[in-house]
């Protein structure tokens, strides 16, 4: 199993080695996708969830006039989606942003895993809570933040998420996102994104070189976005929940 998934699961509940091996055995052979390649399309009937092993993926919708709205991003260790089996058809598409690798898990295997083990169910619920929190923050960003604050918020969120899986160094991110993709995420045109990034660079907030973004004034970006790490729910579960997990693992 990829270290990223183990790290994600064990943030929320204690797992015995045999349990971690169990979910590893359920995963199918790795599948690779090239940049800008769709993994599943809106309207498809989902029968398997998948786990991102490497790369960056995005959820998106295409409107009737061809405009695209990018909804959220999936990074290594993310599960997409434990509850997807309750949908008759996908209401959005998922695509690889850059070269990516996933492993699928069959519906019946995941359902048995969740119904038979409260720690797995709890970890998956916690993961869903985090996804919902990111969507809520995106609504705030699109509805109330200006362009600079939107970009600041997105870069902070990426930083904290990659930090949680030990994939950042010296406040530098590797994000293979084009200006058009940043715009489709934040409700801006590519030209507007370019102008705002230039202004933020001139103000010493960040430096961008192709896919690398150095957050040179991280505290300034946090203040601009009016955001902190707590909304991502990386803290330990409440004491009574943690106690239940410990007892169920005994």
C-alpha cells in the first residue's frame, strides 16, 4: 500500500498491520493515466472507488456552452469516493492533471470492509468530512474572496494537504496547473490569473516557475486568505471518538 494512504488512514484511527494489509490486498493492479486524461466521465455508472497513488487529479463539470468548473483536487492518498456506489451515475468527471496512477477497489469489497470494521468506517467518514470542509471553503472563496485572496487560499490549502503527506520542502509546491486551470477553479480568466500572480510575485508573496510555486511569504498568504489549517480537520478525533477506536482495536 502507498505510504500516503497509510498516513491518511492512521491520522484518524489506530490500525493493526493485518488490517492495513487487508485493504492493500483489496486494491487492484495500478493504472496509469497521462496528463489531461479522463478517468471517469459525468454520466458513467461508478462500480469501483479508487485511491490516488501518484500524481494530481481534478473533479470538474462542463457546462453546455463549453465552460469548465474545476470542483476539487485529489492528491496521493485520497480516496475517490467511498460513498460513490450510492449514485446511479456520476454527476461530474475526474481527470488526471499530470501523469497519475490509481488503484481501484471493488464496491462489494469496500462495503464489507466498512460494515465489518468500525475503524475503517470511521476513517472513511473522517475523509468525507474533510472533503466537505474543502467544498465549504471553496464556496466562501468563490462567493466572498477577491482574486488575490482566492489564489492565496488555494495555494495555502495545497500546501497543507501536501505537507500532511510530506510532499513539500521549504514552502515549495509542485503543481502542474496551467493558468487556465487555476482560473477554472477560482472563477477567473487565465489573463486575470496571470495578472494577479504577477502582482503577488511583485509583492513578495510567491514565486512561480512552471510547475513549481514557492510560497515566499506564507504568513502573508494566510492573512490575505483569512484562513488557517484547522478547517482541514487534521487534528486528532474528539477524545470520546479516539477512545472508541482504541477499544475497538484492542
